[in-house]
């Protein structure tokens, strides 16, 4: 599992933004402020909806600090676009439909949702990446219903803005 101090694994994946889906690469977003990668197991699930809506509601804080927030799941681009629209999410989502990103970050969850026929989903986690691509803060859920400490994520971003 990647940890603070490690180089963030770069990736290229579909970015869902304002009705468009285009390829994006993590390294293209480095150098213009911190990047928050919020991994979540499944669009439309209760905890994931709460988490992403909390990031939506707190987005001004991140914008004021020059940070970019991305939500990442293994859902398809189409599902993420519907989720983004239905929840009024104002930040971009990334589709890791092939699981390569969660594999690179070593946060594959094959057990929590196996009873629902879902394996290979993201373990709920948040990584804060600095301009140089170094992970400065990492949080990994102990269970799928656990939400991140949102204030701690903001604090981690603030520490990079100083």
C-alpha cells in the first residue's frame, strides 16, 4: 500500500466532467496545487453518496487552498456521470473501470461486498498528493461504512498551502 512519502502512482483514466468524458493523467494535474484522490467503492451506495456529497459541500475550502479534488471508483464512466448529475457533484470523477488505479495504490477490496457480487472495488481511502507527486497524507478505511475525517483532509491540504 502506498504511504506518505511515497511517489503517487501515475495513471491515465476516463475523467467524468460536466457531461464530457475525456482521458486524464494524474501527472497532468501536478504542479498547480495539492491533489486530493478520494477513492470510493460504488456510486449510489449510501456511504459513498454521503462521502462525495460532503466533499461537494466542502469544495470551496479546497478551491480556496488551490487544491483539486477527484472522486475515483471502479464504476463505469456512464454510471459516474449519472451519479455526478443526480448528486450535483461539482468536482470531477475518475473511472477506474479496469481496476488498474486501485491495484497500483494497493487498495483493492475483494471481500467487503463479495456477498453482493462485487469484488475488485476500491477500499474507501483518501490520498493528498503534493505538487511533486509525493503522497503527503493517506487515510484508509477500516471498514466500508467508515467515512474519512474531512477536517483532517482539509488540514493536510492546508499544510501544503503554507
